[in-house]
C-alpha cells in the first residue's frame, strides 16, 4: 500500500531513519543515491529519475556519460535494493513505512507496512472493506507522521543541565584534564602539570586545597582516548591509567593510590579501562589487545576468560559504562580519532546495539538516570567537542553547550546530581625550527605569525608554506609566500580531512574535504586556481600523498569500516584499490621504490609498514611501532632518511632513521609543554615547520541537585 502523497513528512522521517542505520552510515555514496531518489520523488520530479541524470548529478559523471559503457547507476541501484532489503529484515523490521526501489526503474515507492491478505478473501469482501482500509491507512499514515514528528522535535525534552550551578574547581596556569568525581560527589580528581610534570591531583570542591598524589612518581598518564581517572566505588582510592614509557601496549594497566594520600600500587594489571557496576558486584573492563576485548567478571580480571565483544582489528571500544540496572554496558566504538559512536551490549554478550549516529569524535559517556545519557561529541565541521545529551529511548541527540570553549572530559557522581567537566580553549600555531647534524645545540623554535589566528597541518613547498585554518564554521587552506598570506580555498561547513599535500614539482595541491556528509578529493593549482574534484565516491580518511610521477594521488578510504589505500588518477579516471591491508596516511619514497603507511592502532601503538608499487612487502629496519598520534612520516631528499614523531601520547620529538643502515637519531629536544601534532621538512632537510597545540583548561563542577 503506497503511502499517501499528502504525507511527505512521514516519508522523509522514514528516509532519515534508514540513512541513520549503520549500513547506510558506512556508505556515503549509497546514502547520497537514496536521498536523491527519495527527495526528487517527494518533490514530484519523477521525470528527473533517469539513468543519464542520476549518473551526472549523483555519481558526478560527465554530461556525455554513456550508460552502455558505464553501468554505475544500474550497479549501484542493485546494491541499493539489496541494502534496503537487509535493513527491513534487521533494524527496520518494525518500521511503519517501507522504502522500495522496484526493478527496472529508479522511482522509489513508500508503502505502509500491513499484514498480507488471506488468499481465501474474495473480491466482494475486498470491495466492501476497501473504503475502510483506505480510511485506516490514512489514519495510520497520520499517526506515523505524528510519531515521527514528536520523535524528531522531542517536544517534551528538557535540557538536563538547565539551571545547574557552575563552579570552577581549578584556576591554575596551564592544563588540567581528565577530571573524575567520587560517587558521593565529595572529591574531584584530575591530571595537572602544575609542578612541571603531569600528576594525579585531588581536591574537595570549595575547600581551595589541592593535593598532588603522585608527585612525579607515576609513569605516562595522559591518554585522551580513554577514561584515565576513576574513583573506587567507596571513594577511598583514586584509580588511574598508566603506561610505562617506551613499552608495548601490554604494559598498560590501572594503578591505585589512596584518596587522602599514600603509596601508589597496581590495581588491575593488563587492564586498559574499566567500570564497576553501581552495586560494585560486577566489573566490566577491556584490555589493550587488538580490538579492545571487553570482559565482564565478578571483580577480578580473568585473562583466560572469553570476552563478550571484540572489535575488528584497527577499531576500538573504549569508555565502558554500566547501566544503573546492570542490564547493559555502554561503550564508545569505532575508528580513532573521529569515526566513533556510543553502543551498548548485554553483559552476557550478543550483538551490540548502536545508540548514537554521529560518526565523529565521541567520548566520556555518563548516565544521569535510566534514560538520560550525556557525552562529548564533535560537530560535522570538525569543531568541538561539546556537551551532548539524549533520551536513550528516543535517541535524538541535543547539543547542550555553545560558544568558543570545548569540553575534553566528563564524569558524573552516582545518581547524576553532580557532573565534573574539563573546559578547554585549545590554540594551534605554527613554528619554524632549524635542524643540524647533531642536537648538541639547537636554537629554540620561532613562532610563524600568520593572518589566520588558528593554523595547523603545515606543508612546505618551494618558497611557500601552506596550512589549514578554522574559522566561521568551516575550514580553509592558506598560503604564505613572500611574506604575504592568501586564502586559496574555503567552503562553508567544510572540514579538511587529514592535511593537504603538495605535488613533487610544487605546482599543485591535493586535499580531502568533507562537505555535506560527502568526502571529496580535490586538486588545485598552487595559487588556488582551478580547484576540481577528482574523487567523490570514496569515504576518505587521513592525508593524501602524491605519487612521485605526479600522475596519481594515494589516499586511504574506508571500505566496510576498514581503511585501504586507493590510487586516484588526477586526470579524472576511476579510483582503484592499491592495498587491501589496513592502511592509512601513505608517504612515497621520492624515487617511487616503495610507499610507507600506518597500520591499525593496537592498544596505544600502531605499526609502520611499506610496500612496493606492485604491492610486495618492503622491509623496514627497526621502525615497527609508534605511539598513537604520530602518524606523519616524511622522507628526506634522496629517500634514504625517514623522519617521524616518537615519544609519549602527550609529548613527542622528531627522530630520523636511516633506511639503509637502520641507525636512528633524535632531531629535536623540545620542552615538555611543546606538544607537536604535525610537521613538515624543507626540501633541503635543514628546516622543519611544526604544528603546536597549547591547551588552557580548567575543571568545572556542575551541581544539578538544586534543579
């Protein structure tokens, strides 16, 4: 039974439900195809739903596209029909409206789901009940539209922090981060570098007294991808994540120190993250092994036990959180750093259930009550993270905070009456540094003053510098040449994926951008002229790299949640798979003998590998694993030396490895507060430009008890 044409809102509501499902979220091209067909049909433009029109408007083929030579529309339509069928026997099995794409055409059908008629019903009976069925159908359609409207608008939703009392807990110079609050709300713990090194601190809000519990004795403490600090259920211990510097992921563990001061000791060996149930009878935890295996126990880790869930290699499952009734364990799942969402699973295991559909940077979930979920999430343009909330039954996300401040941690006391957050104002700047044959004496870095206030992802060309800037709800690409700054490219709401890449001859720039939920690979001249899209059907990830001959661009793209390297010809030919393994952020050796790339994150490290242009493994000496956040790789002139970032998650220096001998040398010895996120090296190998991130942050307490 087709849906009444007078109810387009009900149809559009069903379209949004389908597009928010995992099978469509992972495939932007298929989502774009379905949205185009549905919107044109609902607009009454069925005459536009022809193969020739779809090829040009959806799949960006040339106007002279020949369907006989290129069957992309028919192929994708077949895949779309199969994906819709999978959806309606899975997540959409209870949807009141069904979207179908009949074979032989491209006009979608929206029909109301109704029980099949009995074959024994006669023609006369159908004629008698026809008007009744029609009336019921209209009523059902209106009811569905009303339900979808209520779900979309959440007319009765209330902001959980409206009217809350905000209290600044810390006001130190520098960075305070990863705040935690005891279950009774009386103590707050956080990380701070107030005394020159990162330590665990504790305070009672309002007392004005702060106590350094670790005093430089703890190993590496900072890891923004997990919940670093917790309190024991009774509040007597502060529990913190540690990693021994330079150690493999197996050396990750949870340590404990008395809240009132004392000696630190191991608490949960080999555990990367955990959460106690509200009654402290059960423990959920994951290790740092591949896929972050998630376990449930009676309070003691069981290394030989069976996990209830393990993510595919390269994906992660962090921030475990018990529901108040112990019925579910919530967790953040996806690809770091910014393709994540909140899921939940039953303690006995089974298929996990997706709760949010951001597919962005998501972290630090907390439950204020059995229905109110709060968490941190970024926006589609890459800004944030901000505070979000949703009713887990209606599952409509609501952004709670606006303004320049970002939020980097969130924790809640039992019952959700007190929240503690880290409120941050990060600053990203570019610096220039000369490097020599030894680091016996190096001059300090010099700040590069640019027209845009925020600058990151630098790349050095012949006699010029390019970078990315963020302002006004979108990101742009800028160029510094001869002392003058020029904006080369910008688009409202655009987010640059990874960073730009300069062609070997310095004459062209390639970059990936996310615009209106679509990933586009651009090429433009070095002066910003003639920007054109060379790939629009890939879910791009990381930074692109030019091949040494300048004829193709190598870039990672997600395929069913796993990134692979693709080759994209700059002349507009189709993209082809270059490497099937998990691979991101490629860098070509200047002569083209091989390309290096990053493998999956395992725990807190990732592997560095290399292959030849034919896809054969190319051996690399010694350089096997690096710490998360250090994916940029850069060849020196001649291709014998490879520069990379090495150190802790929080602080890294530049290192150089000789690919012929395997010898390594540290190039920089930067201060502890100089946090490098990206870099590039000049053509002569004597100068480096650094992206520095400085974060001024404080701990803030939100008291909801008076609401």
